[in-house]
């Protein structure tokens, strides 16, 4: 890391895009949190926003959903929750397919300037939803639709389709020391 602050401006040759695809992946905390930061930023610009959560259950009461709904964000927690708590993974797979059908329609309609596909990498990696379909839908999206995809182990095709990819690295996490998730910080 440099000990000296930069003195030259970034390259002025950059172009302005009509939209971008962002992928937040890796084993560290903060993938969804970063995506919800973009939701907050887009909301301040008056954008129409949709969030589709592929694993988180609509029965959970999480802070980011409550805050986003107050801002007018359309929010779908279509998942069944943690797979290790599931009595029927085939039902979870069916629900993931339903969530993807809804997300694909949202993207294609072009009414939302930002669509967040929270934890979409998991059903892609498990073969529950067709990864090629996800990538094709993202690549063929209307030109003003920005997409953020989150989850560990982002498939290579999703990474290739993205404009910005951040790999969250776990340096240290309270959970590893036996500390449970904290309301207001973790959910």
C-alpha cells in the first residue's frame, strides 16, 4: 500500500455506461450488505428498485427489508431459508425456480433501474436454476437495468458477464469465535 496520496486524476478517457452488472462474491461477510448499500444509493436517486432473495425466507424479519420497503423498494423473499434446516430440498429447488422466474421477468420488463439478485449464486451452483439462463437474461437486459448478484462462489460465466466483481475475503468473523448473529448488524 502506498504511503503517498495520489496526485494524478484518474484517466479522463472513461465512458458513461447506461447500466452495469455488479457481482459481490467470496467467503467474507458483506456481500448482501454491499448490495443493499447500492439500494440505498439508487433510492436517493429516485430509481425504481426490486430485490429478489433466493434463500432468505419471507418469514424472517430482517432490518434491510424493513428499511427498503419504507423507501419504496419492491422486495421478494421467496426462499425457504437455510438448506440445512430444510425438510425437503426438492421443495426448496422448486421455490428457487419460482424466484428465478420472477427475477427474470423483472429484469426483462425493464421497469426497475436496479434489480438485486440476493444469493442467486447458490441455486445456480446447485443446478436448481440454469446458470446459462441467468447470464443470458442479464446480458440481454434492457439497457437501463442495473443488476447486482450476490453469493459465494460466483460461477465463472456470471463473473465474465459482470462489469464489477468484488471478492469479499473473510479476515476475521465473530461467528468463528462462537458469537451469534446480532440484530442490527447481521440482520
